C-alpha cells in the first residue's frame, strides 16, 4: 500500500517514503527469521554443514525482499543501497567468525570423561568400633564434639579413585583423559594465551638478581636469566664491615659482585627432568656445605643432598633401615644444627603429612647415627622444623587451623630430649622465637581477635608465665585487639622486629627492649605494601625490608636500627621495561559506610 501511495506524492518526498518502506520490510523479514538466527547462536552442537545452511536460511528473506524493492522502484538512492550492502556484508562476516569459533570447538568430537560409580562403596561416620585401626583418620583428640553412635554409613561412589601412592592405573588414565579434554576445549584460545604471555613478559626483566644479603664472610643472592626456567644460587666474598656496592652492566655473563661463585644452578639440576622443585637450600654454619632437597616428580616427596662447596661433590642421604641404598624421602624441610656434622629433617606419613623430626649425626660417615626427636601423631596437625636466628635452639612447630604447640632442643645439647614451650590448649595458637634469654611469643591466648606479643624466660612449660610486652608507659605494644594485627616476630640482638597490619595497611614495627620503645616505619606514599626481607645475622644493626606501592615497583630498602626514620638506603628497585613512574600517582581515601559507623579505605591509582 505504501508503494502504491508513493506514486501519488511529490518527487522530493518519494525517496524518504521509499527509505521507510525498505527499513520496514527488512525489519519484518528479520523478525520472521529470528527463531532461526536465535538457534544459530544458542546451539553449538551442530556441524559445519548445518551451520552453513542455517546461516543461508536466516539471511535469505533479507536478500529476497531487498531484490523485490529494487525491481519495483529503481529510484532508491545508490548511496543507501551501497550502505545497506556494506552493512549486510559486515553482519555476515561477524556471524561467520562467531560460527567458526563455535564449530572449531564442537568438531573436536571429544566427550568429557566420566568416571564410573561404585554404588556399594561407603565410608562410616561416628564412634570408632572395637578393634579400629588407630592409623586411620579419626576425630582430633582434643575435640569435644559428640560422635554418631552407632556409626552411620555414607555413600562414597567415587571412593575407589583415592590412590595415596599415585599408582592406580585406572585413576591415572582418567586424569590423563581429563587433561586431554581440557586441552581440546581451550585449543582455540592458544593464540590469545601466547599473546597474553608475550604481553606479561614484556614488562619483566628476565635477566635479574635478588638483593645480596650478608651472611658471615659472604653476600648471598640468586639470579635469573632470559629463556631459563630456574634460578642460580650465588655468593660473593664480603669484607668485614663492607657496604653493598653493585656495578653490574646488565648482561647475563657479567657477575653481580666481584668474586661471584655459583653454588647451585637449578637449571643444571633440572636439565632433562620433567619437573624440578627445590624444597630447601640451606648453608651450613661454617658455610662449607649446602644441604638441599629436591623433587623431580611433582609428588611433593623430596630427596636430600649435601654438596661440598669446595669440590661441588654431592652426597645423597640414604635410608638407614635397609641393606640396599635407597634415597631418603622427606617433606623437603632440612635444618643444620650448630655444626657441620649434624642435620635435621622431616619425614611424612602415608598421607603426606609432615609428622616426624629426625636428627642425623656424622652424616658423612659410612655408618651415621640417627634418632627420632619428635613425632606428631594427631593427623589434624602438620609439623615444621626451624632454628632460631641466634642458632641456639631447634624448634619443632606443630599445629592445626585453631591450635598449635612448640617444642625446643638446645643446639649444644643434641643428646637431650625435646621439651615443650607450652602444652597445646584448644583454640590457642602461638609461635615462638628466642633472644636475650627469652621466648618471644605471638599468641591469641584468651580468645583475642588478633595476636598478642608476650615474653617469658626461655625454659619448658611456660604457659602460666607469659606476660605482655609493654612500652615505657607500661602499655602493651600488641594486646590482640582490633587496633593492630600482629603476623610475625623476628628477634635480633638489639631489637625485635614485628610485622602485621594497622588501618588496613601492611606495617613493620621496631621494638627496642632496652628502652621499651616501639616505632612504626612510616613512608611518603599513603597506600603501600611493606614487609621484612631476608636476615641471616643475629647481630645485625641494619634490616632489609621489601617496599612497593601501586606506582612504585618493588624495592629492597636497608634501614638502620639506630635511626630508622632517617638512615635509609634503597639497595635495589625492580626494573619494569616501558614503565614511567612519574606519569602516575596514588592516594588513599576513606568512605563512610552506609550505616555511618565505619570508614572504608580505598586505594586509588591515577
């Protein structure tokens, strides 16, 4: 009807009317084809051939109506025709790309692997029956919760897939099939993955080093290199009272410090290996040997080797309970005692839980001595071994999410039995460090929301003697309240270092026990991140911290304990290729919550 009326209107209005006719017709055609086009987008199970036919059917009404209009009225503007044709081509190209991406995934014809179910398999929950195997998982000994009595069976149709030794071939085959299915589903993303990888890599200086830190007669640091997957562990001679001075030209061949020696190269260690993970790399007290643990399989079981740093020769640690030489399996936790002859390490139970601490003496002899120092039998607890920074005590730390316990052994009395700092108490967490003849303890005893800092004499069974560490006004420096959160404590000869959070920002505090003064490190940027760096010397008069912000790349800063606010030196700042700090700024503001009771911090970068 509109086409008929167009013959009765003046010529100047005819083009506008024909344009309206064209748009209306195309819109109606598109609506009639909408169900087909919706199917085209929503169903990704059809093949390439089906996709093409649906694509043609969805667009054919547009083609027919457009041709009909051209036959009936030849005066439609050529500019409009060209624009419509170009728009249609763009739509076709866009749809084609979308359908191609969908069909490329669909035509892989790989179904997701589905493990079989064993409907008869059950596990039992409740009171352990008479004759129960005590090595099997059970409720924590300190739990006060009542158990089901009698026991109740719980269906476990996939329980057959548990394989603690990772040797069930059916389970391994299923995991392999899952990996293959995943790779098939995301194969079309490989170009994007490569693009993102290159983008990330462009902002990283691959050939780099960590800040050298003093330890006796050497500076210790690690290096990374472009194109290599792992680190080099290095050291260089250090003169007495020398300050760090680096004049590196940036090349992989040049040493970071004069006299540099590589005492462990993980790239060589992992050569031709499918996997290589270092658990520990511990220098002996006299700095003549390196004890390192390594996992070559990815099952988180580590073997231990002792390297002579003069000859480079490695001596593996073997099990002592058999005639054949079998490598010792550990959790990766390795600690030297006070000399070169005694070494401590952790082993795991059949559930990969670190539970036993062993002492091996005269490890280099044909028949070394070995004894079990401590065992954690409660399978709710994981354990770890370490040595105090003053090298006077070995600690065995064990804990669950809510409860912990610490045991100690003097390094000059290895023949003694380990003693407990304070027996475990339900839902009481605590950590311990030693210095000045005292235990410095961070704990939530009393049910505080954050950790307190407490102190007591360095002896056994001190739970009733813990006292809050106070300042010169007699006020607790960390009382466990919401004001300050304490995360860890490091004790040096003259000061105690603490790190945690306050006002939502990571913080570092320096406490002087003699003057009983606590000082928080302050920085110019309102929004920042800060934490303690590596420290190997108990007698240190300077500390290293890691610092960074939304606009400042990570730095290592050295701070004098005598004048922490004034005597500061940036030892190293991470180089970020293509980044200019001067064009950015950062700020920190607070916004009042809707209920008007809380200031919510907001960090801003611009």
